[in-house]
């Protein structure tokens, strides 16, 4: 599973990445996490609000910090 956390490095983006890492540990999911900070690359995903989370190419959350429960549900699918 490939997860991308999109954001320039603001507090919300850092919190989102931390929650994603915690959810991976809790579920034991096999996933790689990539932090994308380049605004042109972020825009190429069709995302204009950050933080955003993309799981296996599908935008799961944009413009807010997701709840850990939501992240866990994405990992289990």
C-alpha cells in the first residue's frame, strides 16, 4: 500500500503524517508513506487544500487533519 501525505510542512500536515504513521503501527499494515511538499506536485493530484492523504492513488482526505479512525479504515480496505 502506498500512502502520500501532501502538504507544505505546516503543523496540520505534520500532525496528519504522524497520525498516518500511528495508524500503520496500530494495524500492522504494510504501507510506505511519502511526504509530498512541492506545491506543483500537490496540484498535479488535483488537490488544492492541504493537508491531503492519498492511498493507492485515491484521494481520501483533503483540507483537514483526518481522524485516526478514518485512517485505520482506509488501511483495512
